């Protein structure tokens, strides 16, 4: 466990640094799924590694060892994790869990607010047109979701650009992009190192909706004009919703729409999948080593108790919770 327990922590740093850059090499849809998978596995690996390190320190406490009936000396010999490291890991684990709870509560409140807004919007169709002069256009997730557009925005766009705008917002709803955003925000709350994934993910979702709109309209230049004009019209609005055609880095989005569709590349996806497999494998290996560590420590306590009982009263069979263990699989493996 000496090395394998730290591998997920290292992979989390690698993912935080390189995953946002690798998304530019993939088409938007697989890039979004890759970022979501990376965030999920990295978060679980982070929590798992911190939990195992904290557990390695917990089992070294004499009162805990006495209750669990294992040898503290054997634990320290087979798994020498310093109590300082275990204490820091325990504090980080508590902070991550607390951050996750707060972020989950905020996301739940946000989703409830979005559903209430959907119910209060005028009309019963998917599209809700607001009689507002200020340009607005965004998607509200709900059951069902709604597309909200103001008359001010509609006046800024031509007929085909309006079609592109609505196709963009409809892609957000159809792809359930708010769930991707929720996952990335929860991951960033668990581990602040994963915040770049959330920022990169927001841009990827907008690019995903752009590409869906381009396929729907059949003209990438029309979608590029719609995105550009909508962004210019709402440039004075500082409180735009996240799932909006004006979100993300607009110049990069327009440049990508004016270029040919992104090619399919497998190498970044394969490299990311390999990292995730290594992360899961290392975490499973560390958990197995922890289990074997406890078994070794319990066997050592059993042998010590048996020797002490034999020395005190050789004619009386030793009694103890571990004395029925007549076989032992050996010491913990170290990697």
C-alpha cells in the first residue's frame, strides 16, 4: 500500500493539468463524456486514497487496536504510514466531504429553482417568449425543460439565426447538459484541483450544442453568426445563465464553427481511459493491502496472546478471539 495508495492522488493532479488541454483534440460530445468520466473517477480515487490513509492512522491508535484485537506494532511494521500523514489525510477527507455536502445542497436548490421557473413561465410549449426589450436566451432544465427567449433577442437575429439559436438551446436540453455541470461542480467541491475540469467542461458543452445546431441548420456559418450576434447583444448582461448560446469563450466557438467539423481522434480518449484504469486498479490494490494488513496484525496479536498464555499456564489451553486461526497467509505485500 505504500505506493499504490498515492497513485490516485497523482493521477488526479495529472488529470487536472492535462485533461482540459486534451479536450481540444476531441469532438465536443466525446470530450464532454471524457471530462465527466475523468472527474468522477478522480473524485472517487481522491476520496478513496484519503480514506485509506486516514484508516492507516486510525488503526495505529491503541484504543482502536484493542477494540479490533490487532497488534499496533504489526500494523506499523507492515504499513508504516506516519500519523502526521494520516492526520492530514483525515482532515482533507473531512474537508472534501463537507465541501461535497455543501455543493450538493446548492445544486439541489438550483435544480428546484429551475423547475419552479419552468412551471411559472407563460405558455405550455417548449419555447417561452418573454416580452422583454433586453436580449435573453437560455435553457432551463426541468420536467420538461423550457427554452427561454426574449423579444429583444429575437429582434437581433434573422430567421435562420433564430433557428440556429433555438437548435443550440434545444441541444442543451436534449443532452441534459445540466447533469454534466452538476457532476463537474461536485467534483470541484470534493477536490479544488479539479476546478479546471469544470471550466473546460462549460466550454465543451457550448461547443457540443453549437455542433448539434450546425447539423440541425445545415450551415455552420449561420450558427457562427447567431452565436456572435447573440453574444454582442448580451454583452452588457452580467448575469447570463450557464446554459446559454452566449456562454463560453465566444471567439473560440465562432472560430471552430467557421472551420470544418472536428475529426474523430482515439488517442486522447485511450490515454485518458488508461489513466482511469490505473487509478481504479491502484485503489483496489491499496484496499486489498489494507485488509491484509489487518489480518496480519490480528494474527500477530493472536500469536502474542498465545505465547503469553502458554508461559503463564502451560497446562491451560490459551483462550482468545484469534486463537482459532491456525493458518496465516503471510505479511502484507508492499508495492
